[in-house]
C-alpha cells in the first residue's frame, strides 16, 4: 500500500477537513443512540406495560413483548379518566391562557427592547423576580384576591394573570421576546417610519414576522407548563374544571369507585398496567403536539437561541 492509499484510508477512518470519518461518526451515533435510549426507556416501558394483560403481568418470562395485544387497560383508564370531557377541559385550560400569555409577553418584550424609558432596568429586574420567587410564596395573596373578585373556580383566574403578563413562567417568555426584538435591525424600523407606519403598524408588520420562532417556542412551552401544572390549577379552579393531570392524581380513588374492591372479578382489579395506561393517555396529547410541530419547534429553538429548558 503506497502513501496515497494510506492517506486515503486514514481520511476515511479518522476524517479530514471535509468529513468526520467512520470512527468518529460511529462513536457519535453510538453516543446519540445511548442518550436517546435513556430518554425513551421510561416511555417505552410505560407503553409496553400498558398493553400487558393480567396474565402477562404475572408471567416473569414476559418482558418487552406481550403475548397478546390487550387494550382492556386503556378501556378502563379511558372510562376512569372520563377522557374526552377531561381532554377538552385540559385543552381549554392550557391553550387559551397560553395563547393570551404569548401575545401579551410579545408586546411587553417589544416595548422593553425597542423603547427607552425611566425605570426600565428596574422593571426587567422585577420581571426576573417573578420567575425567581417560588409561586408557593405568593399563592395565598393571589387566592385571597381572586376570592374577593369572585374568580375562584373559573377559568378567569388563569386568563387574567395571562392578560397582565403574569401567567405561568411569563418572565421566561418576556425575556425570549426581549432578546428576539433586541436583535432586530433598527434599519427595518426606520424604513417603516419613513413609509409613515405607526408604532402599532411597525410591531405588527415588522416585529411579529421576525419573532415567529419565539412565538412557536413560547406557545409550546406555555401549553406544556399549563398542562402539567396541578398545584396552582387545583387552588385557583377549586375543582370547577377537571384536567387530565388532576384526574390522574386521584386515579386510584376514581378507579376503586368505579370498580369497587370485592365486587369486581380479578381481571378488573387495579394493576400497574392500568395505571400506566392512564399515565400514557395523559401525556399522549403532548406527544402528538411535539410530533406534529417538531420540525418548526427545532428550527425555532435554533433561531431563538434557547439551548434547553
């Protein structure tokens, strides 16, 4: 083997200026597969176990491949969760405040980024404080205020804070829009002013299109946080609206009320597969949302500068 052939195979195996090489690529893919398996393992375990029949659960030889496709666990979980009605309530509780919060935070972020006014630094500090201070330390004053206003038990207890840019983790979204609008070239704004555009027209025609990635990221994260939040929703909604996470938190009690112990047969008793079926139904809408929006979500994360949350 001559020197040119040796250099060629060395480049193929270990890479050169134009490619990484087989060895580096193999190590990289092996590492990514291992990390992906760590993240996907709980989800795969949950899904496989939820499809197991009572006989498969008792059989130590059945691990990852059930002997039959058993959907009885999902039928029971569907009934216990009152899935369709609760899913509609969860969508209402998570989507409506998220859309309002994202829009209001975009306006606040635009104002902080494009205008100079006294107390601006103090205002940004107070916005950060709303994220740093735990929600549990302010929930009592909020609850008492909402009670005096007659808002407890209604969706308005979540919508009104969103209208005031004080929804769940609003500070993060304000900072996302602040950074997005701060990087917007002033030339575009000046050109719009020369064309006779008002401040509102500049925001709508110049700012909003440029902030599309920030909107996608903020809406997705906001929906997830509103969906998963149980502590504040239980306090503010007072059981007036039931969400899937709230129903899941009392799944065992609801199941025993529907299938009383000592009355049902052994196949209808609560087991791990039924619990995991209920958990999977709870996260299924979020998985579907990520699956549909993942391309735009990844592009938006890259363009908005978010490295992880």
